């Protein structure tokens, strides 16, 4: 046995010397991806600094350990891959590898395993190159999650099914064994749990029905501040000692607010861990905040759909009165179009607020400002004729799909022209995608051919759309919207309207605009060529 061990040591030393002579050192140390050298016995001989991200161990600690020691859950699979390379002498490319770190974070890589040969050409070991694709996989899963949540929200399945789906999706992105969703009343004095899964504590019947919101508790702090908060074990223990926490104390707790389209906080989603070895990864706050936004949109969508159904029943009994109540009619129509597309909940009302502010700063009469506000409130009404699967499609639109979307101004005009109103709303709706240089649609109008009211709605629509999430891209931010207006001032957009809009943004005249103006800029990833093409029309529904 001693001789066998000595031979193995000599083989390892010879392999290391060969590795050094081949001049890989610089690339090995500086590469922005993982590189490892493994021997024929499934031990890691050398690892570059990047390997620490996968193993949780410094390269010096990882060297000499077997795959089973480094990756208890995945070691057998890695061993089988290595044996195939050693047996066939052929490389394996593009292996999709999944890791779970000691803190519970999920990582994804694409690995290449290449035979490392000695001077005689015999396979002496394996070189492994792994590129971290975690962000890509996370984006892919979030995109799928968005689509799935929107489908569930539009369907008739119980909300409990939606909550369970959110929990399942979240658990695929971060540690989420313990998860709950709770809704509060408008005064934020009581809280009612609508979903709760916890390995330590059960809820009482009273807590399911609604209990006073503890003024110093974790949920209250998130709801009151309206921001996502992470509490570590020390903070939780201090709150327990101060009588502010009940039940089992978590090692970490993370909560994010549920916020309506008008900015009102109406609940919370939260995760917690009781495992000392599980820590929430750096992006956990961002992920939970994102999921909270989707849950809030879905709940608001359901509320709008329920309100719409109730309104439709009422409308059936009061058709004659409805024909005279144009204000109520436009409100219902606005809700109808927004209930058709979960991603544009609140879009038209926000455009209406901004458009009215722009018109006011341009000294339009109160009557004209009111007309612009009403037109903006239903400017995307025509999207009710566009299939939901097109509006909510997470990828690039085909030419036929894009052509279908571009019909919505004309469809909106067709609906509105049958309603007698004191303003030409149907013309404003028809022209809100026209551009001063003739590059808009559906008529390709230029300059003075476009109503001033439609030019205002067009600019307000661009600003709101660029600050909203869409299934095919993330929000671009207020700075990007201002840059877009300035870059195309006098070409696509009326220069006077642009100047007025920038003044509204600068003065914070509209609450949602001021909030986004002062918010940190969003973290953006470079769009794909297909997405670049979609971004050519920034106001796609």
C-alpha cells in the first residue's frame, strides 16, 4: 500500500510539473471563470481563485480534496463525467452544472472537461473550465415565472394556487422553505395571513382571520417603511429580548412590501431561515422585491377583474343611464383594458396624471386639460382586441404580432366614436402613437397634422412606459426617459411638449414621477438583438 501511495504521489508531482511547464499559470490565475486541474482519482490538484465561488473554499483549501468532499450532492455526477473523459480520451463540452453553496445559494455553470495529456500522449488528468451562467439562468427563470404568474392571475384558479406557485418559483431562486404572504387593512392596523408555510411555527385561527399589526414587529417595519428589509440573527434576538418578536427566532428574516399601483402598501411577503448554515445571498433583497411586485400586480389585477365584473353587472341594469355618464364609462373602459394585461395595471392612469400636468404647465385651459386627462385614461383601450398572449409575450414579437399591436389606436377610435363626449377623444386616441417626423402610426402624420393633445399624450406615454416593467424588458428608469425625450426633441416629439414634460419631472409635480426620479437607477443588462428591435417602440403595451 505504501508503494502504491508513493507511486501516486510521484504521478501527481510529475503532472504538476508538466502543468507548470506548459505555461498556463497567467491564464490560470487571472481568468474570469473557473479553471481546475483534476487527477485520475477525482481529486482537485489545482484550482484558480474563481473556484472559490463554486466551492465556498479558497483554492488552497480545495486542492487535494475529492469531488465528493467538495460537492456532497453533485459529486457522483461529476465523477461519472470525469470517468467518461478518462475512459474515452475525448473532451465533454457544454455540460450544464448546478451547484448549491453552503449558504443555500443556487449557482449554474457551463463546464468543459478536457483530457490533459503527458509527453507520451496518455491522459494524465482533466482540465475543467467553467463559466458562471447563474445570472442568465436566473433571468430565464424569472421570465418564465412572470409568464406563469400572469397566466394564473388572469385565470379563475383560487388565489391560494397563485400563492403556492409564487412560493415554488421563489424557492427555485433563493432559500425559501419558510414563506408567508400577509395583507393589511388600509389603515395598516391589522394584518391577515393568506399564505403561510413554516417548519417551526403554525398560525392560529385568529391570525388567519386577522390580528392587530404589532407596532414593533418585523412585518410592521416593512409595511410602515415600504421597503424590503433583511434582519440577521443578532437583530432578531435583540427584538425578541425587547418583546417585539414571538415564536421561534429565525437566523435571518427578509421581507418586502406589496405595493399597489398608486403606491399604497397593502401587505408583505417574507421568508425566514432557522438554519444557521443558510444565509440569504446578496441578491436576495432584489429577488424578493421583484416577486413582491409580481404578487402585488396579480392581486391588483384580480381586484380590477372583480371590480370590472361587478361594474358589468351594474351596467347591464343601467344602460340608458350609462350612456349619459361619460366619466364613469371611461373609467370602466380603462379598467377593462388594464384587466386584459397584468403588466399595464395603472399605466393609463399614470399617463393621464402626467399628461394633465404637462398640459397645465403649457397653459392649456382647464377644459382642455380635462379632455387630455380623459383621453389619456383610455388611450390604450384598443388593446382589448389584442390577444393576451401577445401583450404578455416575454420574448420578441413577430412581424405579424407587432402589426396586430399597432392596430390598437384605430381599434380604440372605433370604440370611442360611438360615445358622445365634449372632446375629440377618439382622435387623440387614434393619434397618440404618431410622431412629429412622420415615423409614427397608424397614419404616419407629421407636425401640425397631429393634434396638440395627442402630442402631449405621446410624450407622457413614452415616459411612463420606459419606467415600467414589461414582459420583454425591465424598467429603464427616469433618467433614460429624460434622455430619450431630449435626444428626439423636435424630431419625434414636439419640442414645447418635451420642455414642459422635463419641467414637470424636474419640479416633481406628479407624485409617481417624483418618486421614480429620486429612486436609484435600475440595474440593466444589455438587451439581445431581438430585444433591441422591440425597444424601437418604447410604448408597446
